[in-house]
C-alpha cells in the first residue's frame, strides 16, 4: 500500500496533502522536529524526530519506497527517495524525477556557492502563492490516482 511522507517542518501544504490522502485512504507520515499541532485524522501519524541536521530527512529516506509519495522542498532528500523509487512533489506542485533531479541538485549547489561568496546578498525565493497551492493539489491528486492503480 502507498504512503504519503511529508517533510513537515516548513511545509505550507500539510492540510492540503492530508485532505487528498484522506480522500484516497492513504496513510500519512508527517515528520518534523516537533512543534506541529497533532492531527485528529486516524490516517495521519505525527512523527517527531530529535533535533539535528537532516534527522527528519533520514527518517523519510529510510522508509519511503517504490509505491510512496514524498512531499518536500529539500533537494538532497528528494534525490535519495527518487533513488528508492518514490515519487517526489515539491510544495509548489512541481515534480522531481530521475530525469530532473541532477539539474536540481546542480542548481542548488551553485546557488549555495553564490550565496557563500557574497554574504551580504539579500533575497530568497519567490513567495508561496495561491497558484502554487492549486498546482500542488492538482499534481498530488494526479500522483495519488497513479499510485492507486
């Protein structure tokens, strides 16, 4: 049976993911370092891991497999679970796959180097929008339907 793993600490679409998973009767694992409001949904398990770099990522990577979906914006985590055969969807609805994860990793590393070279640079990504939320819902629904076939 498929499961939905959510890298939940900074995830802006937890409620939406829970709604879609509930419609498909899919178990959900919300993995975080703590501080999340518990869900009353019996399909949702709140997993609290110890503080530390990448502990939540390691928990997800150790469990997500071929029939699972992972919601994350963390590119290295995405690379690990894609290698295990899991599907990956980012918060904005974009899919990370075996075909595009190499480019995503390279871009992430390049941007990290650029930020390190100029510590005074300001900025960040674009703000999360209603269109991102709608795209996420659409793509997650599509992935869930594919996984339940």
